[in-house]
C-alpha cells in the first residue's frame, strides 16, 4: 500500500505515517517540507481538499520567522530590546554597537527574507492550482480565490521591502530557474501596488464565496477586498500617493468610529502541531526576553492607557550596557493573535492622509478618535500640517507599539535621527543588507 502525500500540514503527515506502521508494505513519498510544497503534480488538477491544504500551508508559512522580522524592525526602531544570553547580536549588530554592522549572512537578515519568499512561492503554486483545477468551482469563485492569493503575495513582498528598502526586491519570482531582476525601492513599491490592484479587480464586488476557509479575513471576494484595500492604503502611504491612499481607505474596512481591533491577524494556538505566538514571553523572564525601550514609558502622556502594553518588572533587566524596568507585554499569552493590519492603523493612516491633503479638520477628528480611546484629552496643539504629522507619528508609536511600524514611519519621514541612541557609538540602520545568497 502506498500513500502519495503532496501537501499536508505536519500533524496530518504524522498521522498518515502512524497508519503506515500497521502495514509492512506501506510506503510514503517523502517531502522535505509539507508547508512549502513542490509544484509537481498539484498544479495540474488539484482537488478542493488539496487547495485547502495549500491555503492552510500558505497561511501557516506567513507566520514563519515572524519573531526575527519583528525583533529586527522593532529593535532598530527602539521600541524594545531583545535580550538573549545565547546570542549577543540582538544588542550589538541590530543596535550598531561600536564597530558592529548588520551581517548579510546571518539569521536576522536571511531567515525573514527566506520565509517571506517561501510564502510567495506557496501563493504562486496556489494560483496555478486554482487556474488549472477541474474541481467544481464557479468562475467567480476562482477569481476570488486568485485575488486572495495575489493579495497575500503582495503583503509578503511588502514585508520584504520593509527590511530591504533602498536595496529593492525581486517581485517576479515565479520561475526559480529564471528569477526576475531586483527592482529599485520605488519600482518595487509600484509593482506591489500593481499586484494589489490586479487582485482587487477579481475581488471587488465579487460576492462569490472563497472555495476554502481562511483564518486571515473574510469569506467571499468582496469582503476580502476590504483587506486588500487596507494593505493597499498602507502601501500607497509609503508611496506618498495620498489621493490613492484616501480612495483605498474608503474601500477598506476602515471605520472612524468602529472597533479599533477589527482587522486581519496571524492566528496561533496551543493545539498539537500548530504554532505558538513567537513574541510572547512571560512577565519577569530573564536570559531570553523582550523588554520595553525606556523611552516608551518616559515619553508617554499621563493617563495613556496604552501603557498597558508594557508591565513593570519585579526587578530591572540588564544586558550589554542596556537596561529596562518594563517588559514588552503586548501579548499576554502564547496563543494571542498578532495583527497584520487593524482599524486603529487605518484610522491613523486616514489622519495622515487628511493632513497631507490639507484637510486638517478631518485629521484632528481622527487624531481625537485615537486620543480619547487612549484616555487622553483631545488634541490641543497647532493645526498645521507639520504639527499634525508630529502628533500622528507619536500616536502611531503608542497605538501600534510592537507591531513593526516605528522604524518604517521615521524612515519614510527622514527622521531616523530622532530615534534614541542608547550607547555612545550606536547606529540606527536604514535597511538590512541584501542577503549574501542574493548577491
């Protein structure tokens, strides 16, 4: 008896392997990583079950190496320190201690880069499988599903660009034997936006149900379009295309008076074979831990309830000439979800777009939505574009703390010099180096 396993989650593979032990003639076709499949076979005539497995694997792969991605951008952005007695590079390389520089051939550079492109590979396989499947799905469902895959692909590419920045990225990676060129930063961003818009053509107004279940967002094409437009709004703001960002926001799940936590998330659980939240550490951990950058507390306004994202330690934690008396405590358990994009971010993007379009009254209204929800008084500063942008950047720090935005925000406004230098000789990096394997 022979089982041909093309693409299953790990616990399914283990279950089939256990069954095989009951028959001595049973053999299993080996695959090295069932969450990152080979294209052979499955793209020709995938069943709905195989398509669901592709979706599960894609969404699972999106969670891979999130710890190294967030540690990289959040440590450089001085949101928290990542203390590790087993690896000093978190406090040397990432913070530019003395002569330390970012390495192009080590985990904090290569692992997030490779993980995001593995997810992109999965979406390319999924698109081919959806294109060629003879399973019973309507054309509208096929379009919605392909729009879903392209949206996730664009999101993953944007994460790569967040770290690579001026280096640019490869967007055309469909054929591993013939990779597309590295684009410039601006070309990369333009290509990502184009991919989101291409996906949205198949999603917007499409009421057909996705032919699979997803943990990311929505159940039909038109609903998933709202997530697509939310990511597009973020990308357009990065491009400084304020009018397009404004339009994308109106078509997203943005709601000025709505739930701040409505949005799309990476989902974790303690179920066997699933992943745990990689950013969670118990309070008062030592040796391996994340602690808040002291400035997050000292620069906060009195009464800001977003300070509940950190917790006072029983004793200060020290490493490598750095110290903090507060834990990074955004995630309270090892099964807490991590935001991909939330309404709170969209409200702040709306505030920024309105300020950039000189619609200052609208910008102040959005700022006050955030301030009041944080138990702060309404904004009383100058109503000028410069003053409003200052306020928006501060609110983004506290509202989106630890979600990977501070470094990117100050970089896009050429304000990296405003990040605190904790030790004489430390540096603030502009981007990660291109991985050695891509040179």
